[in-house]
C-alpha cells in the first residue's frame, strides 16, 4: 500500500512514460509483471500504475523504505531485463522523490 507522509524516509520513484497510440495496456501489463517480481526484495513497498485518459501516458508510482532498498529494486529490474523491455514500450521520464508536504 502506498504511504504518502512527510519525514518518514520513504523513497518514491515517479516515472512518467509516453507511449505510442494503442500501447498503454502493453506497458501496464509489463510494469505489473515487473512490480510483482519485486515483492520479495527487502524494503520494496508498493507500485501503483496510472493510465492517462487520452491514452498517451502511463505513470508508475513505486515506493521503497529507503534509498538502499530502491537501489536493490533497480538492480533487480536491470538484471531481469525489465528496464530494457519498458524502453521498447514507451519513453520513460523517471525521478526519485521524498514527500515534502501533505494536506488532508
């Protein structure tokens, strides 16, 4: 389950993919497979996939307990070919973030 709270050390990767027409579901399927494969990595927390209503983007919101855990996730994804596979399905624009503020 995603956690959105400031000052708890959780690292969030937000990756916005631009996809070719009709390519949204293929990328979502592959990212779902990648997220499922990460479940056993110590410190991995969650992944949430979002599709744009216009069909041109997919957003992956993934969380890990800290930077070391996020590094383990990236190493796993690279070693298992997931990063190369997602390049074939869409153009990625990743970034690592920490929550600065929430208002409820």
